[in-house]
C-alpha cells in the first residue's frame, strides 16, 4: 500500500525551508573567517559580521565581494583587557580591514601582520592599546588617516612615522607625551595636522609652509620656541590655526594676511610681541580670534563692530596693550586698559583673575548698541534711563485713565 501523497502545500513549505537554510549557510560562509577571528579575540558579534546589528555594535562594514564579502571596517569600544586579547594569528584573518579603531580599549598591543598593516587606510587609537612606538605605527604604510590620542608614544621623532606613511591626509597625535622636534621635511599632501598636547620642542620649521593643502594646523600645548615662520602666508588653504600655549616669540608675520580663508586663529599663551596687525579685520571668514596672554603692545587695531562679528575674541593678559576708547565702548570687557593720548595704557590693567573671567563673557557682554560713538561712561546710563522713563510714562497714563474714568462715571450719573 502506497502512503498517501503529501499535500502540495506541505511540499512547498519544505522547499522554502530548505532554500532559506541554504541561504543562511551561504551568508554564514561569507564573513566566516573574520567571524572566527573575532570570536577568538573574544569579540562577540551577531552571526554575520556584515549584518546591520553588527554594524551597530562594532561599526563593522563589509565590501560587496563575491562569493564572500570581506570585513573592511571594525571599531572596538569600551573593551576590558580581561575579555579581549589581540593575537597575531587572529589578526591575520582580519587582513581585509581598511579601517580599524580602538576607543577605550586598554588591551596589550601586538605586532600587526604585514597584510593587515598594509591594508589599513584608517587607524584610530584613543585611550587604548596602553603604549605605542613610532616604529609600530610606521608599519601602517597605506594610511590616509591616523589618530592617536591619550596613548603614550615612544618615538625619537615624528619623522619615524611620516617618513614611511606617504599618503597621509590627516594626522592626529594628541596628548601622547610625544617628544622631539617637528620634521624638517614634509613630503606629504596633508590637510589636517593635530599634534596638540605633547612635548614637542624647538622651532616650527619653515618647510611646514610648503603644505599648500593644509586646512588645519594645531600645535597647541607643546614646548615650541622660536618665531612663527615668516612664510606662513604660503599656507593658502589654512582655515584653523592654533599655536596656543607654547613659547613662541617675535611678531605675527605680515604674510599671514595672504591667507584668505582663516576661520579660527589661536595664538594665546605665548611670548609674541610687537603690535597686533590690522589685517585680521579683512579676513571675511574669521569667527574665532584669541591673542590673549602674550606681550603685544600699542593700540589694539580693532573697533567694536569688528569684535561683535566674531564668536570668540580674547585679548586680555597683554599688559602693554590698550584700546582707543573713541572707537570702543568700555562696556566691551576686553581685559586691557584704555589708551592715553600717547597710545599707552591709561591705568594698570585689571588683575589676572579679573581679566580671564571678563574674557569669558567678552563675546556676549555687549550693550544693545544704539550705534552711538559716545564714550563708554555716558552709554553706560543709556539703557537704564530709557527703561525708567518708559515705565514712568506707562504708570502715569494708567493713573490718568483711572482718574478720568472715575470722574466720567460721577459726572454722568
Ligand atoms: C563557519 O565557522 C564555523 C566555526 O565557527 C564552522 O563550524 C562552520 O562550518 C563554518 N561555516 C562555513 C560555511 O564555512
Ligand atoms: C593601499 O591603498 C590603495 C588605495 O585604496 C589600494 O589600492 C592598495 O591596494 C592598498 N595597498 C595594499 C597593500 O593594500
Ligand atoms: C604624560 O606624562 C605625564 C607626566 O609624566 C603623565 O601624567 C600622563 O599620564 C602622560 N600621558 C599619557 C597619555 O600617558
Ligand atoms: C623609548 O625608546 C627608547 C629607544 O628608542 C628606549 O631606550 C626607551 O627605554 C623607551 N622608553 C620607554 C618608556 O619605553
Ligand atoms: C592633494 O590633496 C588635495 C586634496 O586635499 C587634492 O585635491 C590634490 O589633488 C592632491 N594633490 C596631489 C598631488 O596628490
Ligand atoms: C587644538 O587642540 C586643542 C586641544 O586638543 C583643542 O582644545 C583646540 O580646540 C584645538 N584647536 C583647533 C584650532 O583645532
Ligand atoms: C620681540 O621679541 C623678539 C624675540 O624675542 C626680540 O628680538 C625683539 O626685540 C622683541 N621686539 C620688541 C619690540 O619687543
Ligand atoms: C575650525 O574652527 C571652527 C570655528 O572655531 C570650528 O567650528 C571648527 O570645528 C574647527 N575645525 C576643526 C577641524 O578644528
Ligand atoms: C571698523 O573697522 C572696520 C575694519 O577696519 C571698518 O571697515 C569699519 O568701517 C569700522 N567701523 C566703524 C564703526 O568704525
Ligand atoms: C582714537 O581714534 C580716533 C578716531 O579714529 C582718532 O582720532 C584718535 O587719534 C585715536 N587715538 C589714538 C590715541 O590713537
């Protein structure tokens, strides 16, 4: 007796199940080796590292390779050294990665396999991997973006890294206790350099001004000395410049006036001297100008309307600098004294604590500005007087109205 043939609906279902199983297997195979590698590193991801869930969990990305997709991007964040351990063999299976980033992962660093070192285009390490060396970083030859922050780096100089990585477009090595001098040769087409918060010493080499595509240069909080390079005006793409908190002396070079697109200029806390150049007033894109805590002298060349256009303006802590009170109301708290008729500071400038707190409010501490060029003293009383007058008029009209209504109601009874 033949068994009763199964209903066609059941067959269809079976087929569907089989198909979906096959699809799942294919998917699993896709990034299987990377998944295994990740598992051996104790990094747990959803089954398919190319899935949206994995992308959300570890910023993974995959290429569209056939038959297998390759893992191209991975971010590890907040990992504990007890859980995650990097191993050379596991990293070998991840050599398709183009972007790798560590954030708050203080695991021990290992040597990267040559394939991985060569394939990485972007490497970021923020408060991770405990300690790095210049030689270790210099093996990442194909990088365009390098970020190392809050990780100590032992290297005899920046040239160790830059000499090897020729395609670098963006370099950040900040708060890394990085020592040594800035390189004399910059054989790069780079647009972003942030070396803030290290222990770099010596002068800023004039060769840095050959970087004509440089848009952002941040050398703040180092121990740099000497003068600003006279040729700084060659940096025609520069938008953001900070040389703050170094020991840079001399005056601001005139060539700087040739940089058309400056947005952010911070030269604070140095030993710059000479007069403040007027050309800043012609920089149409400028929104941030900090020249405080230097040795500038003479009459500050800016008027109130220029300062009001800026989002941040700081100039305090320059004890030989003064402002012309006929072009600047004393309401604008600058932390510097008004000039006498010889162009010298009239009274001793406010105490240090005073000036810095005044600076903080300097950009928002303006009067409503009736546009009058009157001296500070009289404009001080403009506002309050108007308010009091208005209030008095309003009050008296109300009283008058009440009296009038009362009288009206009495007489018309
Ligand atoms: C994927 O890797 C697992 C081990 O993690 C293995 O058991 C399985 O057979 C692999 N699948 C394919 C399709 O290669
Ligand atoms: C370096 O990057 C370029 C551009 O993405 C790529 O074509 C090349 O294959 C990479 N080199 C290696 C060794 O991966
Ligand atoms: C840099 O050195 C200082 C003092 O030696 C230390 O306190 C700081 O933690 C170091 N920074 C890093 C990122 O290691
Ligand atoms: C840094 O590197 C130098 C040699 O390049 C070595 O002598 C020194 O011990 C290293 N310092 C640390 C803290 O690793
Ligand atoms: C340098 O980089 C800029 C973009 O920052 C690019 O437009 C230019 O073509 C590059 N020049 C060379 C020689 O690679
Ligand atoms: C430079 O770096 C410091 C510290 O990292 C930061 O506070 C500042 O905003 C940066 N300046 C510019 C112009 O990027
Ligand atoms: C400015 O500083 C430079 C370098 O320290 C010095 O040679 C020069 O005499 C100073 N100029 C003025 C006007 O103080
Ligand atoms: C450049 O400066 C502007 C204005 O202060 C700021 O908004 C912007 O984030 C800065 N860009 C970089 C890359 O630091
Ligand atoms: C303020 O200075 C700028 C630039 O020097 C000038 O164009 C403008 O006319 C001045 N404004 C006033 C009110 O003096
Ligand atoms: C202050 O500015 C006014 C108007 O521009 C000018 O006449 C005067 O000479 C200036 N005072 C000083 C000390 O430069």
